[in-house]
């Protein structure tokens, strides 16, 4: 059975000013627990060697609701996500407040950074929507040949792999004006 090691209410309350100083709102977080947190502790000496025992603990976990990132409060170590350079890191701070401040700094960095890959995908979807509307706009303007060529080029580019030679071709224009 797991040993109880969750934070006291007063210990949780000591963390509130740190959250507010970084610029987060309290309702962005929720308290949870982890009932399978494992931590080693010294158990004595055997033949001149220090021995340890691994305990399973129930600990407090603070979760950032929107991102799912978390801070786990073990008695001697904290598990934080995001970490300074990895998604999940073990930290052994001098005090709980120091470790928590490190997590808040990492959290602020990650949730405050734009997701450039997601933005790139959104831009591609917007461009695709515009490309899909173009042939109908050309037809409405009486440019039937251009609409047909654009529709065929879009189809060629939609193939896997894309048919670049079919998508990029020229067609003769009579008297210098294309329809």
C-alpha cells in the first residue's frame, strides 16, 4: 500500500503567490494526486555500503488544465513537465518553492510560445481553400480555359506523389490574350 505524502493545505497555499507573480490565474490549474510515485530513501548500512529502499507514495500533483503539463511534489524530488530542456525532468531542488518556481518558468515559456508548426498547417489550409475557390471565380469572370487549366493543375498537385510536370505547363495564347 502506498504511503501518504501529499502536501498540506498550508503548503499548497504557500505556492499561490508564486503562481500569481508569474502571471497565471489560479483557475488555470487543478490539484490531483499520483498514487504510484516511487522514491528511494536510505534504509541503513550493510557491509559498509549504504542501502536504499524504494517507497511507493501518494503525492500531490498540480496540473495546468489547458496544456496538461504538471508538477509532481515528492518529498525529496519533483517531477516536472515541461522541464528546462526535456518534456519530463526530475529535479532535486533545495526547497519546494525553488523547484516550483523552475516549473512555472518552464511552463510560462512553453504555453506562451506560438506553435509555428500548427500555424504553418493553418496557412496551408487557408491557401488550399483559396485555390479551391479560384476556378469558380474564373468561370464567373468568363475565363473558362483558365478555370479548366487551374482545376487540372490542382488535381495534378493533389496526386501522391504530385505530378509536377502535369501541373506546370503552358498553353498557347492566340493573339497574345489568354481566355
